[in-house]
C-alpha cells in the first residue's frame, strides 16, 4: 500500500488519534474484566487465589506476544489488518470463555484469543500514533495510551453490575458481541498508512540526536543491549504495577468491603491513570522519555509504600487514586524512548517487543502476588515484592540516564 497524502500533525492525524483512543478503550477491556470477575471465577471453579490469578497471567502473556506479532504485521501491512484480526479474536474469546468448564480452559482462551487479540490495540497503535506526530509526540502517544486506562475506568463498574445481576458467563457473551463488532467497525477507519517523511525522520530531542549520531548506539550501547535493558525495566515496573491493579478487588473482598467497592477503587485508579498519562505526555515533550520513565518509577514506588500502612476503606480509595496518578505515564514513556533513540522504521516491532515485556511483567506480577498471598495469607508481602521489582526499574532508568549525561559531556568537550 502506498504512503498517505496526509501529513503528520494534520487534522487527519488528530481525527485518527480520536479513533485510536476509541479502539484502545474497547480492545483493552479484557485485561480489566478478568480482574473484576476473579472472585466469581474462583468461586465457580473452586480454586485457590493463585489458580484464580492464572487467567490474568495467561491473558497478559498472550497480550505481550500479540503485541510483537501484530506490531510486525502493522509494519508490513498497516495497522488496519491486525486490528480486524484482533477484533475477531477478542469477540470470539469472550464468547468462548463463557463456555469454559475449568480454570485451565478459561485461562487458555484468555491467552490464545482475548490476549492475542488485545495485543493488536496497544503496541501497534502506540507505534502508529508516534509516526503521525512530530510536534507534541509525547502528548499524542499519551492520549492514545490513555485509552488503555479509560477502558479500566469504564469497564469494571459496568461489568461488576452485570456479573451481580446476570453472572459472569452471560456478561462475557455480551462483551464478546459488543467489543468484537465495535473494534471491527472502528478498524476500517485506520486503513491509511503513516506518511513516509515521518518514517524517515530523525529523533527530535537533543538526547535522541546525540544517540543517533553515535553510530546508532543508544546510551552508548549496542541496539540489542539497549533494548534488552529496556525490556528488563519494562518487566520490573509492571510486576510492581500489577499488584494493585490485579488484586485490588480481591483485596477489598478479603478486608470485608466487598467486590463492588474493589471495582470502584480499580475504576478510580485507572481514571486517575488517564490524567497521569496526559500530564506525563506533556512532561515528556519537555524532558524526554527517559527522565519521564524515572519520574514515574519513583512516584509509583512511593504509592506502593503507602499501601502498607493503610487498609481502611477511605484511605484505600485515596491511595488507589494516588497510585493511578503516579504510575500512568510509565508504559507510554517506553514508546517515546524508542522514537528518541532507535530507528523510526523499526518503531512498531521495537515498541511491540518492549510493551510485550511490560505485559509479561503484568502477567508475572498478577500470578506472583496471588502466590505470595497463598503462602503468607496476606497482601503485605505481595506489596513488598512489588516494591523490590520497582527498585530494579529505577536502577535501570538511573543507569541509562547517567550514561546519556556522560555521552553529552563527552560530546561537549570533543
């Protein structure tokens, strides 16, 4: 397919961003719906908390693999075709899940259909958006990625209400029809390919230009090593992030506040995450992706620490809101880092790989938190586990930032 006559930062690009936001909101529903139905699924299948957390883990693994596969398809054929495939997988996956007779079957459907299909909407759309904007690219990517959290704000209370009135199986059938058809219809608006001028554009920040000038050695490292460190950082930050997002409903149930209160906290957390992503996008345009990553990592660690001393209902609402406000800009910052330090023509594949690692972190964190709970009978140890992983992310971000500053000083004296 030939390059588009539309240009970056045009009215068409803005309209496309709005459609992208809608697709992201619908297609990302699966990762939040499975958290809401966790107590009901656990009761239905009669399994332990760690086993009940397995569907989320499998979904996120599928989500991560889907991001890599769909990203490569998007680089080659454009983003519309992966979105159509994703719509079929998500819609069919919800309906197939409603007929599951065991936790294993339910988990496999989450991975092979819902997870794989959802992978078409995050990394490919984030990468696609980064190629349609030069000015305020950070804000555009933040708006796109906010659809993921908008899904978390919209779907949990709706799904919880239908689970209470109709059961989780009937709710999944309805979700399959609505999400599958909506994704497919919206995908048809995404046929146009990104402008060739942006695909060939150089990094736009001083740090990015310095890295590009150094024979394409980001942070003074080879492309593979640099991406590998970002992948490890992605796993670490999202292991920590998964603890509240996956288990807040179950945590509130254990404390006696009920699943409905937990769903409200999750919705509040992710609604605040929307604000965080937009603010972080504006910050990213000023200070770059790497510094934004470090800022979000530090603030997320602070929020996790606040979960330890407070378990009252009102304090939990406050801390959940703070957690959302603090960590929403972390994942989108990886896409900006890729655009600043790596070749633009490889954007979808590289963003897909790193985002896939963040989703692997979410999967690992969701399962690990359930396992720690089963071993200790408390979520306090699970929060401490998340804090430890968060510190690993901070260490990598600081290391890369130090290397960038060292390279800048060497260039200044050269």
